[in-house]
């Protein structure tokens, strides 16, 4: 493969991944490194891990309320309390990512306590919501790549390579 074609492929793949992962990039830039919380006693991140949820930060509260059978206003208040209690004191070091497992565990524990719901039920609901979000992002990426192949912008092999890179978390963050 010629150098020009490799560069073009790299730029195209990056542009597609950027477009497909625009919501993810917003979430990644807003994510912080876990910091100790006076209220939780464990290390947790400052966000609820769902900043990009369906393009609407309030949607996570609605989805959780429905899955847990509790009032949406209470969920919204509990999420905000978690965010406030876990605000970072410093920016994360470049190239570091928050520990999503610890972040999710801290969020589930905080929400369970605030809402009077079993922690395992909150954890299951958060997992279901995240899985649905990932499926939606994957479907959107597939649609964009299929269109690019149909339009002749990419070959099927190039589209497959982008898909694999996203699934493996190399680009776009879609494979987490």
C-alpha cells in the first residue's frame, strides 16, 4: 500500500471515529481521575459515568427512575449530590483514564443509599443503561461506515478496520 493511501486511510479512519464518537469525546474530556470523597470513604470519579447519555445528561435520571421504580426528581437529586461530593480537586494527568469500575461502584453505592434501593439493583440498572448506550453508538457507527462504503469514501476493508479499532478501544472509546 502506498504511503499516500496509508495516510489517507489513517485520516479517514480518524475522522470517522471522531464523528462517531463525538458524544464519547465529550464524555472523555469531562471525565476525571478518581479522587477521595469525604462521604464515600472510597476513591471515586467526579462524574456519574453517563455524561453523554443519549445526548441528554438528565436522561440517565429518567432511565434509572424507570428501572428502579423511584421518582425521577429523587434520582436527579441523588446524582447531583454524588457529582458534588466527588468533584475533582485537580485535572487528571494526561493519558490517564478514570477507573470506570470504581466509579460505577461508588455511584451505585451512593444512589442505593440515597434512594433506599438495594445496591445490586442499582448496579444492574446502570449496567443495562450503559450496554444499551454502547449498542446505540455501535449501530450509529455502522450506519455511518455503511454509508461511507456505499458512497465510495471507504472500502469495506477500511470500514471493517475502523469498526475493529473502535471495538478494541483503540479509537473512539466505543469498545469499553
